[in-house]
C-alpha cells in the first residue's frame, strides 16, 4: 500500500496504543488538563499535558517537563512540534507544571523573615521524583528519557536538580537562571559541585539574557562588582565552569537582543537543537539522489545504525515505524529501483510480521519485477492478516491471469 513518506519517527519494539487527541472536529487542541494530589506538598497540582497524536498508533515518547507551565506550555509545544516535523528533534510528551506558590517551590534556600515561604525547592524536587514522574510514566506512553526546562527561578531549580539529583533527567535547559539567589550562596555551592561531580550522559544548555543597564558592555559587566550585574555575572561564571567539566555536554549563549522576559521563546529552539544534536538523520540526500551511490543494503544499514544510536541514547530498543520504512519502499518502487526497495521490504516484514500492509507492499514489489507467483503469495498472506485497501483486487487480477 502506497504511503506518503516524510521522515523517520521512532517507536519502541513493543508499543501500546494510547489515544491522545480529545479534540472535537471543531477544535484545535494541543493538550489536556490533568492533575494529581501531592502528599509531599499537601496540595492538588494541575498539569498541562501534550501527547503527540501519533500515540494513537502505539508510539511512545521521551518527556519534556516544563516549570512555570502556565507561561511556557504553548510555546514549548509549538516549537517542539515544528522541529520534530523537520526531523531535528524527537516528538515528546510535554508536561507543564503551573505554579501554586512559585516563590516557595522554585527557590533553593530561605531568605528574609519567617513570614515568607522561600526555600522549598527540595520538597518540590521530591514531588517531581516520587510523585509526578511515576504518575506520568504510569498514565502516558513514555519511555525513560527526560528533559527539564526552567526560566528564571525555574532555571535555578533546573541547575539545582542537575547538581543534586542528576539521575532524574537526561537534559537540563536553564533560561536566564537566577543563579545569584541568596547573594550568590547557591552559586558558591554550585561551583564546587559542577567541577567535582561526574555528569556522564547529561546535557545542559544555558541561555543568558541582556540584563545590562545603560551602555555597559558584557565585558565591563563581568568586571563589575555591584549588585546591578550580579545576576549576569553569576550565570556567566557558572556556565564557564559547566563547560570545563569534560563529562558534561554543556553549552551557553548570550542573547544580546533579548531581555529576561523575551528570551525563552527565542532560546528554546537553539536549546532543543543542542540537546538533541545527535537526533537528526544525516543521510536523506542519499535516498533522494537520482543516482544513489549506495546499494539498498547499504542504505538500509544506515537506517539500522541510526536506530541503534537512538536506542543507546534513549535507553530503550527502538525500531522505525513501519509506515516510514514503507515510505522508503515506495520512493524506490516509484523509480522502478527494485534492488534498493527490497532490503527495506525484508526489514519491515522482520519488524512487523503481523502487519497486513508489509506483505501487501512486498506483493507490489513482485508485481513490479513480474514475478506473479510470489506476488500472489504475498497478497494472499496480507489477506490472511486482514488485508489493506486494494489487496483483494490485486490478488484477483493476478489470479485471472493464470
């Protein structure tokens, strides 16, 4: 059966169907509201959840957790969807966590008098680890690869989580994080930890806003000692130490045209590209070339190697969805390039032996090479499994030729 071919999308070897699109025909929906009661925080916590629509086909996904969720949910989902359609990053489940008491949950130590609730990041992180992540994994089609996103005080929590709870997430995204918290008391602790600890297989991206006043330059600000530049200096100092840790994949960027409030939506796409720099499949030109340099077996092996890399990165054995491989098949069949189509047909049958569609496609291949006996064999096998549109008619046409 002919299918449009866009790009490879990953799916686990064993997947479960989970419908995610609750929109009516007159609505455009990017997510749902969910929630759970936290025994740790002693309150109900609302969640904003985006699950890719392809979950309905049995796919599972890495998860992106977003702090200050009421502010960033729409932009994060939009940018994630756009770049995943381009094959630059994977589709992800987005879990946005709106605030109930931001000053309590997103600060790492208590400041001021006893009347303010600051310093509750420890409890909030316990909530993430012991309640939220298990709930998301139980309720939604996830696999164990997680990214944590935070801006400002949320970025402070992102860095604190990397330093003290690094096992919770694979990727850490801190946008203009408040690393000067507590008159740099947090930074002093962070500086020693980021240098001493092992961060293998962890990635960190830090985006830095222009918080300078007047005509001061970045170079002047970094030599300054006043409180006016404390925020900026703290981020630069930490980001350089993070880059010096050879086991941590880390990068930072100063956005001179963006202020603290405008930076998130600009920095998100750069951050996603960095954190998933290994995701893009680099060999599409070889498939679309009118005169490919590689055989079908060699091209198939490129895709096999790509999925082996993804499986290693995501910590779960992954294979391509059958429709994507079928798209490659019909790309070649449309050119009558049967030799290059065949290895992908064999691989799709190996991966999806109970799919009627893969046998129908193999039948089309044998029609193309004028092998009616094998075409009848594979169309018949497809019908045994339920067939697809046109299988029965193709089989009957071949049988009438006999």
